[in-house]
C-alpha cells in the first residue's frame, strides 16, 4: 500500500527520486499516466492492467468515456528506475502536472501521485475546508 507524503525535486532533465518504500512496491517496471487535478498517477503493472481493463469496458458510444480513455491511455508510459532510484518524467507529463522543481509524491493506496508543490498545497487547503462535506457525501462508504 502506498501511503504518506514526500517532498522532492525534479532536476532539469526531468529526473525525480521516488521514495524507497514506493520503489520496493513497484518492481522493475511500472506505469505513469496523466491523472486528474493536474497530477500524475504511478502504479504497479497489475494495478495498471486492472485500470486498463476498466477503461476498455467504458461505453465507446459516450463522448465522455472516449475522452477519459484517450486522456489516460495517451498520457501513459512504462517507466523504470535508474541506478539512483530516479525516474525520468517526459516533458508532456511534466507540463500536464505543472511540475517545475518542487514536487510532492503522495500515497494513494494501490498507487501514488506526483503533484507540483503549489498544486498540492492548493488542493489540500481546499479539501481540508470541505472535508466534512466530502465525507458526508460518501453515503455508501461505512467508516
């Protein structure tokens, strides 16, 4: 399970060190894709295959389903670690997530997300203000 929040930096070549706890869970090869709220989502291959299966089951007759599938699939790539435990984030993914230098890597259960520090700060501030309302909206979730 991917948990926690880690602050790191992306160098000028787009390289980012992934926390050791996360590297051990990912294995040798994993997938990174564009995600919602201007973040990136990274996941082990089995989680990706499950997501891909669900994407392929979306109704192709619906414009929104096609758009979501295209967005996730076109933004995806297989990634590997270098000897220093870094990954290279291509420029198109860095642009999507608005990554400059300072980033936050956040655990998300079966995957983790990569955010620009500013976007993460804005997101957590807004979410904290609405947390009670968000929790109440999860009517099918039994705490």
